[in-house]
């Protein structure tokens, strides 16, 4: 299963690669074309995560990730494996609403890769006071899997 996820993720990144290096259009990509139902559903997951984060509901935020041992989260030069470890890390690092700050996702670009997998790339911004770590910005790429519970993130990579 991990091998298959890795192959799909690498293929998705290769397909998205020309988009990452292309001249940025004047309008965000999601405004340039009609999104499919699956692409919209992946974006809805991120919209729900953004709302949950900004309400200080860490468990609701984490519900966007697949709850399983094959989840991979890559950030700050570290790979976190499995939902349970990701949940522990998030609860420790973001124990209060104040430490979470205000999250904004932007420039979301969803792509369906196959019947059961999709990729979303985008940017994030966290606004919080200096005492809580200050603001944070970066980009992300997410591999989604279509599950019985809907689209879930199975691989997340943030910079």
C-alpha cells in the first residue's frame, strides 16, 4: 500500500511540476477553469480544516487526514508517520487557540490524478502573536485518497 501511495504521489508531483514552474496567471488557477466535483470536494476538506483551526478545534482540523498508519506528514525536515503520531504532535504544538493563531489557505489548485487519488497544492499563512511563535507562511502539496469517509489527506508536504 505504501509503495502504491508513493508511486501515485510521485506521479502527481510530476504532473503538477509544469504548473509549478509556469508563469503565474493574473487570476488564481481555481478561477481559470471549472472544477470537477472531486476537485471541489478536496477543496471543501481544506475549507473545513481552515474553519476548524480558526475555531480552535484541533480534532475537527485533523479529521481532514486519513486516520491510519500509512499517513505521512513531511515538514521542517521531519517525516511524521501515522495519524496517531500526527495527532500527538498537533495537540502538543497547538495546545491552545492562541497558539494556533488564525490560518488562511490560498491559491488552492486541486487536480484529480486517478479515480481514488488527487493532489492539491497551495499556500498557507498563520497569523499569531510573537509570543506564540509569530506569523508563518509556506506552501504545501497534499495527496488525497477517496475513502468511504470522503476525501482524506494521506500525504502532506509543507515548506
